[in-house]
C-alpha cells in the first residue's frame, strides 16, 4: 500500500439529520481516533493500517470535515462536541482508548471527563487541553494566525484562498507531501462555502485575549486534568508546534498518571512524518496496560460508578486557621470510602458526588473527620474498586510512615506490573490513610500525586520520608 492509500470501508451515521463519515476497521480493544483542522480520518490512515491486526480502530470525520456533511452550522467547539457525544453513544462505544490530535484533543479530553465510564485511556500528541497566550504560539505562525482570527481577513485567506490546506498543512510537516496526499486533503473543500468549518477553528483557539464560551470550556478541561483517573500517553515530537518541552513538563506535573514517549522529529501533522513510530508507541503502551490473567481486572473501576446507597459526608478545615486547606470524608455503612483534600464544603460535596454518582449524600457531623486521625487504627476502610485495585491499596497500607516504596517494588508484592500498579495507585481516593503518597519513582523525585506534588512533598516531609 502506498503512502497516500486509504484502504478502508466508508461508513455513515446520521446525527440530527446530518451524516457523519467514519471508518471501523479491525477487531480487539477499541481505539477512537479524533483529528483536528483541516484534516479528517484520512490523517490517521498510516497509523491505523498496522494496528488493525490487534485493535478495533474507529476514526471519525468531524462534522464539516472529510466526507461528513457540511450543513449550515456554527461549527464551534461545543457544536463539534455535541456530534461527537452523539456519535459515541449511537455506536455504543465503551472501554475506549482515545487517540487525539489538534482539536481532537480538547474534544477527547472533554469526552473523557464527562463520560469516564466510556473512556478508559487517552493517547495524545500536538494538541492543547489547556488555555494559552500568544507567547506560546510558534513565532513564525503568529502573524498568520492573528490574521486568521480577524473576520474579514479570515474569509479571504481561509475560504477564498484555502491557505490552511495549501500553506499551513504543507509547511507543518517535515517531509514534502506528495501531490496525491495534498489532493486528498483538498478534496473535501472544493469551494469557499465548503471551507467555512476550517475558518471557524482559528477563531476558537483558547488564547486568553478572547474569553469566549470555547475558552471557558477548555479552561474547565484544564482545571479537571488533575482529577482524571484514566492513564494517559503523550507522544512528544521535536521541535513540535503546539507542545513545547515546557508545556510537556507542565502536563506531567498535572496529570496523575502520564507516560511520555519521545517519537523523534516532527512539526505539527506528525502522522504524515512518523506514522510507524506513533503506531508502535501506542501498541506497546496498550499491551503494557492490558492485564494478564494473573494481574486481575483493568485499573479503571466500573464498581466505583455503580456503587449505590447512602453516603454520609463531612467537611472540615485541616487546621482551624487555614482557610485554604480542607478535607472531605464520606462513609458508607461499612466504613470510610473517601478522604480527599477540598477547597470548601461545596467542592468537597462535588468531589464525592462525582466519585459516587449513584449514591444519595447526607451530611453528617464534621467532627468525625478529626476522629479519623485520633483513632485511625480503628477506622474501618471500605475500599471500593476492582479486585486488583483493592489488592494494591491493601499493599499501600503495609508501607510504614517515614518510609517510601516504588512502583516496581509494589508490583512485585502484588504480582503485577509497575504500570498497572501505577494506575491503581492513581485511582486511590482515600488520602493519607491509604498512603499512596508514599509511592515514589525509583528514578528519584516525588512523582505524581492526585492531589498535587506539593502536597505529596509536604506529607512526606511531615512523616520524615525523603522523596
């Protein structure tokens, strides 16, 4: 098969009277590929080809792109998300590993945050689940994208002249794209009217000079990153265009369980330069995440979402004079199910509700929280998760205060692998009493922590353990 080949069967699904084009190839765990501007599922063709032997590869053309319909819509971010949400629901996709690029990133992160029961993992590259400023924009592209965000100029440059395909796409790959590939990218946009969806996206970029509805939605994604339970893989390219080394480090500090793999040189449309490296890194990571018969269930716990009944919850300040630090706790009739740091009572109640959406919440005496620490040895812990997660959490209880363990040592104790153990540690929501803060990387440093690295360092320092 040639570099430009797209040897897949076209499928269509109707949402709100408009047809969405997608491909659905191979069998196995589901990978859902989401593209950005001005591409389509065609972008992923050479990544998907080697993966179909072991995975079900679903790739969608966003509404207005590729072979999907181009109705009279506003094509803003939340409109695209509506069609994505309906598409995933109509196909009844579950246990999805999202593979994300460009605008597919914010769309996929929003899906993972709003429907965690469907999304088990994320792989992303050259995308932006965060807001940013002009100084982060590649210097060579700033004038052009500034012009793309001006109403009159954008019409002339993007709809009349088709500059996003003919200039931005062509000069955002390291290799010179063959004419056959460029023709495939131009085909969905034969005239000015058909290019309107391309024109909308630059104006939607979450740059902080415009506090739009889209900017607010992506800011919400950014603020939720630290609470996401799914394991993630970030594929890094050099020099890249969107994800600088500084931003990769920023993401590593905020995402609880993030693996970063260097896939070599690339600009923005890295699928055109390094499809084999992307497919190989993704397949290796998925294999490492898949539990064997000996390691138990996957680390994303369905039981958390289906657990029901009444929970009694309380909120208290960690120290009487501290107005910024608080703890929220929740108990079932069998014991403590959650202990988390929270900004205030409203934040605490929201955390409990998100963790246990099927439960009825009743507030109890806030003084119960103090009792957790004065008689912690007599506090029943009701560990709600998969069998594998509970095994890891019980192993955490055996790590004494003032000491630390690493993921490999913990994995040896439970008969599993370090990556699987890392996912279970990241899923723990009983802070301090189930001491996940005592697990640190073997290579050094404090490592990730659901409630933030600074808090983890403070807990270790208080216990006399060096990170």
